[in-house]
């Protein structure tokens, strides 16, 4: 099949670009090369400036440039919510760490306090506090471990667990005695007077 060129009214085939002289083509080529050289130069300047985005107006911060410490994997820090209290029983002094609870907050509010304790069942020392502690958020009872600091709500008693006490309704675990304290308390026969202080 023979192809027929369509001509526009001006005599040039329709859709064809106007013919350029050799001199005009050379000028266009030089202008293109100049624009390309300028673009490459700009990229080099941005790389030297530390800019990764051609549109960015300020250099990106460099890791390890000395302006501030760099921490890749921050280590979690203590939130500071743990509160320690101290017990003095004669010549013995030991610490306990309180749990975060309304009952523990109420105990802190009463300190310093002196509690007269008696041995109960060969597993705990118990003695009455001046005021009841809040039971908000507490279960009906607990199964304390040896070395726990507790509260027995029905008797309003502070409790130092030095033996194995099973689950019992009304027990609230307030915190934990420091290591070795339960053994020291277990060796104390009869009643004891305990001074409890914050900090």
C-alpha cells in the first residue's frame, strides 16, 4: 500500500517539525550541553553541602559530628516509682521496696510509725497500724511469699512474712523485704517493736 503524506495548508507534512538549519541545530546542542553541565555542577555542590534533597535549605545533621551524644539503642531507665522504706528492730535495720498501690501510698502517709508486733503462726510478725490502708484495686486476698511485706485488712495489721503463709482473704501484699531480712526476723522470738521510716 502506498503511503500518502498529508500536507497542512503551509505546504509542510502535518505533524512534522519545522526544518532547522545546521547553524540552528548546533546552537540548540550547545545550549543543551550547557544546561546539563549546570545541573551536574549543582548536584556536586549539594553533595558537598551535605544536602540530600535538592530542595532542602539547610544541611542535614551528621551522625557523630560532636554536637550531641549519639545513642543508637537507648537503654530504658528506672522510672523512679519504686519507694523504699526502712525497718528497725532492735539492732537490726533493713529495707523494703513498696509496690505501686493505693495501700502502699497510705502506708507512706503514716510514716514514721512504731508498730508493736507479735509472732503469728510461726510464719509472720503482725502489729496494728494507726489508720487503715486503702484497698482500692486490690484482690480479695493474696498468697504472700516468704520475704513479702503485707497488710492484713481485717485486723489493720502490718505484716512481715518470714515463713510460708498460704492464700487468705484480706491479705494485701505491699512490697518486698530486702534479701536476708526474712531470715533475720524468723530468728527473733516473741514480740518485737518495729520502727518504720520512709527513705
